[in-house]
């Protein structure tokens, strides 16, 4: 499974894709930082909502691995299950970094 | 394909609204596209518009949003709609696939359930069903 599948953005030219990915990186960077803080405090409803937002944005741009990990966090928060914050944040950051590397390596933001 | 007057996009995720707005623009299916970041912003817009403004034909609605979520939006919208004769298609657009949420959305009058991401194909199917 590719780390970033741009199929959903196929209607757009490279300038618009560049703009979309730039907004995605800025927004999700902030969201993951906030989520890291929330995960330490077990605020399930806030965690669920923010994880859901990351899922939506990531599915829309085609960042499937980021979406999957965020969906797992959302699911656990929904069930008010214990969340291993260190493990999840590490996985989420890892997947998100892979997306960013892919974007920069392929010069998708210019 | 007939061109709609107005499409509303209601989602707290800026990336999703931005992409969907550009997708709809690219398809040329609406004269105007309006974006709101939660249900309350959209309800305020419904409350403040007057009959001289173009009608709203279609709403893409996220469910999980802060301030006012999609369910609360539907409840508030139906209270307002009693005063209006306009027919608006509301399509739920979410990354959640919980059956419970779909059932509640159905009871609240959501006509369509769509999973993110919104695509040209999904919009075309919606148009075939409601506007052809």
C-alpha cells in the first residue's frame, strides 16, 4: 500500500495539489501535536474528535497509513478503552513523517 | 448535467473542505459553493438568508464536528425548514462507518451516506439519482 495515494486528487493540476498538500502538512502537524497532549490526559471525547479529523483529512488526500492509525485511536477513544499514548504517537508520527518525506522527495510541494 | 445554484460544504477539516470545493468547481456543477467549519456556522447562514438569495440545492455534511455536530445541525435545520418550502438534499460525508450513526442520521432526514473521500464518481451518482 503506497504511503500517499494521490488518486483522489487526480482532477487537480500540480499547483493545486501542491497547495492542498501544504495545507495538509501544516494542519495535521498541529493536530498531531495537540493529540499528543490530549493522549496524556485521557480526555476521550476530545481525543476521538481530533483523531476523527485527522482520519478525514488523511483519507481525503490519500495518506492511508496515517488515516488507519488515527482511526485506531478514534476507535479506542470511542470505546473509552485504555490508549497506549507513546506507542500510538510514535506510529502516527512515523507514518506522517513518511508522507512528508514522500512529498518532499517527489517535489510535490513547490 | 444541470448546474445547481448553491452547494454547502460543512466540515471542520479545512483540507477536506478545500479539496471538495475545488473538486466541485472543477466539475462545474454549481454556481456557488459555500464552506462552513461546523453546523452552527451553517445554521446561522440559513437563519440569516432571505428569499431573494439563490436556493441551496445540496449539502455535504460531516457528522463529527466541534461546536455543533452533524446530528445537531439536522435537528436545528428541520426546525428552520418548517418555515421554508425549499427542498435540500443532505448527503452525509464522513470517514466514520458506524451503523449506529447512519441510523440516527437516517432518522434525522439525511438522504445519502457517503464515505470520505468525496470523488467525481460519487458526485455523478448523486446527480443521476436526484437531479437528472
